[in-house]
C-alpha cells in the first residue's frame, strides 16, 4: 500500500505545476497578478521541501489562497 501512496504523492506534485502552467497559458497575468505567481511557486517549493508528512500542513493554506486568487482572476475576466 505504501507504493500506492508514493505514486499518488508524486502524481499530485506533477499535476500542481501542470495545472498552474495551464492557467498561465490560458490567460497570462496582467498588472497586479504578475507578482503572485512567483510567490505561490516559492510557497509550493517550500511545501515540497517539507516532505510527505509536513507538506499537507502548509499546502492546505497555500492552495486555499491560490484558489481564491484564481477566483479573483476569473471574476476580472467576466
């Protein structure tokens, strides 16, 4: 079962930059949005550095902020 957990952990970390990359390709950042992506990237790398046991504690908050940020970007597009 541990192999399955490792595979899912790896899949999640591969999917995160791919998803953010798709967002950037679909709608490039303008104005105030440009500073947030490097900040989120650094926070995601800090979570990755913590490993499988410590990463979820940081990722819960970082991903919540990232989703709110993307919702604000989507609202501007409307």
